[in-house]
């Protein structure tokens, strides 16, 4: 084994994590390598120093405080939220924001549609009021005025003109 | 006695007693991990509490594909790592239980000095190296479980620990020279 590989595995070695074969390889390497032997000793001392720092016990009342917060969280959940949904719930504020966005979007869309419709009606009424002599101009069909005789477009123009003026073109 | 996984399934169905049993069983490990990582009681308790609340929130989607302890350690570790990113750790004023219980003043002074040195050394470690050290040296988790907790490979965990050990040895100085 290379020194770098041995030194990477020293924590595993000291903690008893390694397979017997790997442990044996490390021990064989350490016997013949003073650098890795020193690294192994150092690893053991670092481990020992760290483990001398023992934390204080769990604070008194920890369990009661966790349970109080847990019950409060459950209490604030919507009653219609099923158990399966509870784990995947989206924060209330997010749901409220999405709902508000949808309502605003629908309202804007409805207003725009109404406005456009009113605008179209007004334009049509204006055209009729002005009294365009050529009915086709109301529909912007002026470009059909020179349609070839006998063509489908020409027939259509004639039909429209006849209905308006009683005269065929 | 119900297994941790069975208790989680019960908690998912709204059984708060089952959740409470999980808290009782595992509050020590959540507390220890958080305390060793952040170094002060107030933040450690907040993190440990929040870890259990996160477990409760996610109970319905919990799948026992791994041990519950691995799952809990992962929740605690992620909270600790996020905490460190947001807030500089404050290790002032907290002394270990062991130091304060030593019989002589000299022994207590020596122990406090050693602990201060250890805290400074841990503070200097990058986040993930620090978490690997906590899980390995204080929680004594096997390398594979540390890897599962930190979403890393065992080889990556070995490297984290090796780098951390070098930094710690340098910072601990005479304390680690034996």
C-alpha cells in the first residue's frame, strides 16, 4: 500500500471499520514505514484528546419543549390535510401566494378580454355609423375590388355588394 | 418493543405518542451531535429540537430504506451545516460536563484549557470536515454510516477525516504530542 492510502485509512483502522485483509496490509506497511507509524500514533492521540471533551447532558425539559412545539405544529395544520399530504405539504404562505397570483392573473385576463371585445364592437359600430358605401370596406375587403371576373373571390364580392346595394357589380 | 421504523410509520398516521417515543430514544444523539458541532447549548438545543420537528413534518414521506438513526443524523447534520453558513459559531462560555466535575482546581483548569484548544481547532475546520469529525470521534459512527449521513462515499469520508486530522494535529499542538 502507498503511504497516502494508508494515512487515509487510519481513522478506519483505529475505529475497527476495515476488513481484516486491509488491516493486515496497513499493519505490514506501518511496520516498515516510520512516517506512517508516526501518523498512526498521531491519529490515536488526536482521537484521544477530542474524546476527552464530553458534552453536557441533554438539557432538562428538552423532551417537553419538543413535544409542545410538535403539538402546536399539528394544531396549526389544516384539518382537511390528510396524513399522506401532511408530509408533503407546502407552506401555507406559498399556497396563499400561488392562489393570489392565479386570481390576479384571471382577473387581468378577464378585464383584457372585455376591453378588447368592447373595442372591436365600437370599431364596427363606428364603421356602420360612418356609412361606408361599400359593404366590403367594413370588413377590410377593399383589396378584393379587382378580383378577376368569375373567380370565387369575385363571386363573393358580387354577393356582398348585391346584398348591400341591390346591384351586382 | 416497536422499532424506530414502526414508530415513524405510526407518527406518520398522527400518533404523537409514537413520535414522543422516538424523541426519548434519540434525543441524546441529536443533542450531542449538535453540541459538538456548534459548541454552545442554546444553538445546540434549537438545532436538536428543529431536527425532531423536521422528522415529524416528513414522517408521511419517510421510507425505511435506511436505519432511522442514519436518517436522524442526516437531518441534524444538514441543519448544523446550514446553521454554520448563516451564523458564526459561538463557543464562548460553554464548558464540558467532565471538566467541571473534576475534583481539583488544577485538573479543572487543565481540562478547560484543553477544551478551549479543541474548540478552537474544530472551529478552524471546514464545515464538512468538522461534521465528519463529530460523527466519527464523538458519535463513533462507522465510515459507511457517516457516508450515508453526509451523502458521500466512504472514500470521500476517509479523505475528509484524514485532512481534518492533519489540521487538528497542527492546532492541538502539544496536546496531541503525548
